[in-house]
C-alpha cells in the first residue's frame, strides 16, 4: 500500500471511530445521523493532527496541542493544518550558538 493510501485510510478510520464513539453515547436509533455528523466534525477538527502524525512530522505533539487548544478558532485550525503540511525534515534543525 502506498503512503498516500495509508494516510487516507488512517484518516477515514479516525473519523469512523469518532463517529462510533459518539453514536455509542447517544441512546436512540434516530441519533444515528447526529452521531455520524458529530463524528465527521470531530474527524475534521483533528485533521491537522492526524496528518502530522501520519506523516511522521517532527513537531507532531506541538501541532496536536495547537489543534486541541486553538483549533476552535479558524486561525488556529488553519495554522495547525499548514504546519502539518510543511515538509518533514530528515534531521532536526541545529541549535544556534
């Protein structure tokens, strides 16, 4: 399986699990659509974090924290998404003396 397919599968799996968790919390069969909608929203909300972790980004944890605490603002979510999409460097940057 190529890396892009693996990433997309991970994202779909994350959204599906979030939807199942929400649907399990809601008791009635009529809430199926609501649970699915909330699952998709949760999956979309954490999309920058999923992308960062799936790419092996060297700043995955800070991206997750930015996404978690400031993702509710559109600016924080877009910043996390842009940061997650930035190139992954093979070596960490050296410290400036």
